C-alpha cells in the first residue's frame, strides 16, 4: 500500500518529459508520453493516467505533487488523501484515473506510485500544463475583427450558446449548442476572414438552456440545465447526467471555477453551486435581485470572483464565493445594456455584447469599459460569445446574421 512508503526503501525512476510532452500532449491526435509504469495525458489541469501493465487493477496507486503553487483540486472523486501526502486512486490499463490539479500554466513535478510492490515502484514526472487561465492574456484584445467564411458561419439559430472559455491545447476551437443540437467548431487560418468546420456531436440527454453557455473542466463539458447537471465526455463523445432534481433558473448561463465548482442561477436572488468532485449542491443568497430575465455569469481566475449581470439590464456585479460579498461594478457607458453575449478570458477581462453597439471589454484591474473595434458583432437579443482554445474571442448573433466574428486576445 502507498501508506507504507515512508517505512520502506523504494527506488524511484525520474522520467523527464519536459519539452516533448508539451508538443505531444496538446496535439489534436491525442498522443501521450509513456513511462515504465504509467501513461499520462494532460488536458488543461486534468491528468488522465493509465498503467502500462496489462490486465491488472491497482486499487491504491497514488499521486503526490512536488511543485510549489500546485495543489490537488477539490474535484477529485476517485482520489482519497493518505496521511503520507499521497492521494490514492484506483487505476488500470483499461480504466484510467482522472486527477484534477489547481495552479498556473507552467512546469509541475509530481510522483506517481503503484501499490508499493517490487523493487521499482514510483516515477517522478516533470510536465508542462496549461493552468487556470490567469496570465494567458495580459491586456485583452488586439487588432481588428475577422469574419467567418460561408462554411464557417454559425449553423445554429436564435437562443443558442457558446462555451464560456476553453483553455489552450483542446483539439476543438469552440463548442456551441441549442436545444438538442450540439456542435464543435475547429477554425482554420485567415486574415480578415477565417474558415473552419463544424462537427455534429451526440445530442444532450436534456435540452440546453436557451441563451445559455457551457463550461469546460477536466476533459469534459458541463451544463446546468432544466434542473439537471449534464456532462459531455470529449474523449468518448458521450453524455451522462450526474444529478437531477435541482432548482434552476431558465435561460441562464453555466460557468466553472478553478476548483471544479459549477455555477449557475436558481432564481433572481440565488446562485447554485455544484461541486464536481463530491456531487453536492449549495444555494447562495445574493440579497439583491439580479438574474431576473436571462441571468449571465462568468468566472475570473485572477480574482477568484464570479461576475454577474442580466440580459437587457445595466447592472454589473462581482461576487466572492469565499465571503459571499456582492459588489456593484461600473456600468457600461452611455447607459448601454448588457445582452446575452457575456463571457470572460479568466485573465482579468469580461466581454459583453451591448444593445445596438459593439462588444465591450471590462478590465477588472481598472474598473473600466472599452469598446472593441468597429466591424464586429453588433449586439442584439440573441448574441453569444466565448473564448476559443486558439486564443480568439468569438461572438455571434444568428438572429441578425449567421456570420461569426472573432478578434485576437493578447
């Protein structure tokens, strides 16, 4: 057992994956680096771990993080902490373990161990991971908007939604859904215009919220909709329904924080929190009615705060999950109102489509709104936006035009 490691003299093997792992782990073909005992594939801050030994299940393999600034995330349902610092999990060559960690983009070192049997039981890994988003973009947007070619136009209609944010390294550029239609989009080149292709994916077990959004965490897409939490596994193109029977607001967005908590709305004065690791839900009272019509929500990694608004209203707020503090922020200039397109880059910037005007960027550090350049999306009642894995802000409103707009973030 792992718990006996401190009393045994076991050899460890150091496996240096620096450099090549960065090139391979984030390729669209899904290659992973192999060690003596484990194969590890990283996606964002999720480690997908398999053993190389065929036909044998290890009920108490373990992982320990060795780099300061990185911790095991709250959302690790198959991993239990041991007194010696290892988190124990079950794994085999056919049934992988999924381990979520928290921390910035960078090099993380960790130790993986089998059950302590044999003369060589552990391996040390050094792996570049894509972290929680803070620092990915320093000043927000740069350059001008580009528009989609005909083949890259939005295939969905009014009421659709984009994924809120995708970390770099994900094979698809963007995910979008409406009702029971679910698509991924992979972009291609272009200057002034850009191309790409859509792939039809498995339909969700419950229809998406109208004017909603999706959240990425741990290799899966998550949505709170119609009283349920639904989960899409990217690797297998399959859906599941982890929980039902929730009280949820219609036409609301879903976001996720860096610890693996999904957030959405229950009603105009309550936020709903769902912890992916424990499967538990919590209701949080805001004391102010915000989400009256089509409530908006996104998360920022640099501040650790949620940002809240409502469709066709001027109010804009932050909420601190650790203290329950609701703060009123600066409204858009000229009494402009926030529309359905509402998303964040997790690096200190919130983006909002506005009524009859261009998309605006809110810089959290200065508390100011800035209009993005002309030539992009003009806000309307069915807009959507999201940050793609390629580092562009994408925006669309199929009620006005099937054109998709994007602008480079920096």
